[in-house]
């Protein structure tokens, strides 16, 4: 049986673990080869909350994709570095021969009331979660247009791209920003049959939310926030009675938007959020 993205090549950022790895593996299960990129280094404003991915984790993504019989080109690159990201993308296309799917997934989370965020927190957030998404699309689009086969570009936004959330104003600003970028690119790239959409998860069970910084969002006056203490807050966020969703739930949306089943879906902000955006 033919996979839903059989013979296609996907470029996935933030691919070393979490949602990025899940997306890469799910697309590989359905027949895609993968260009995988991750920073594999820490960012100073993020590490007080959680560590970023490692080279060992990126190698594990490679192992899982290759175990499915698919090819993968993995490179360490920072989405803030346009030239480095372009080199990683070009190396992947040189080896795998084409590009059909772009998943701009790399992102960070830090915390604080909007007026109390440091200049470095604001700058790193916008540089990674907004400019990094733009860079990811920018390095791939000329090759997609030149190939003339169309394609699918996806930006990982958030329910924070659809509503305000306290303690993460810089994150919300970036996630709203990529919705505007998506809507513009959908119009610009429509004549080339390149579709552009955003995906809006609620909390996803990865290290980005399973850390004291996120717990503290829900119990801001507690000096020692824990998952248990934060659980009522997690539950209150969603309409469906779950505290979070799994990476696989977001990967199912990625696969749908990447596939020909969504061949006429573009310019869409797709929530996968247990009803959080309507609550």
C-alpha cells in the first residue's frame, strides 16, 4: 500500500526530539524522506527552564527514520542563522533530490509578565519563533517554485497564535506573527501550487511544557511549582477534559496538510487544541 506522502521529501526543523521528531517519523512512516535540522545547543534565556536538544537526540531521530527504511539527512543548524540553515537545507536537497514539504517546527518557550520580560528574552523569542520560521520558509521556497510541483509549508503556531495567554506575551506575539506571515505567503505562493498553513496546538506533552516554568504559569505565586499543583490550570485550558495532547496528535495534522488529501487547503489556521481556542 502506498504511503500518503510516498516519494516526497520533508524539511523539518526542531527535529531532534518532541514534536519535530514525531513529525519526521510520522512522515517517514508514510513514505517521505527527511531533511532534519536542530540547533543541538542551549540558548541562555531558555536553559533556566529546560535544556534544548542534543546531538545524541538528533542521532536518535536519524535512527528511527532509517529503521523505517527511509533516507534522512540530519544537520545541526540554528534557525536564527539564515546562511547556516540554507547550507543545511541545500545539503539535504543535494542528497535527496527534491523538496515537497516544509515543517517549520523549531521553537522555544520562556516565561514572565510582558513588561517584566528581559530584552534578551524578547529578542531570543522573536528571533527563534518568528524570524526562524520565516528563515525556514525562505530557504526552501525558491527550490519549490523552481521544481514546479507545488508543495506544502506548515508553521507550528499555538493556541497562543489565536488568543492571549498570560506569562508568555513574547511567545504569543511571535505565534500571532507567523499567522500573518502564513496568510501572506499563502496568497503569494498560490500561483505556484504551494500551500501554506499554520497548526495551533494546545499544550503538548513535551519538555517544553513539562518544566517548572510552565507549571509556574498556572501557579504564579508558588515558589516551587510542580506538575501536580499546575494540573487544575492545565485542565482549565481545554474544552475537552484533558490537560494536554500528544506529539502524535499534532503529527496527524502535519501528515494531513502534507498529503494530497489537503491539496486545496491553504491559508488555514488549524487548531489541534482540545477546544482551547474556543474556551
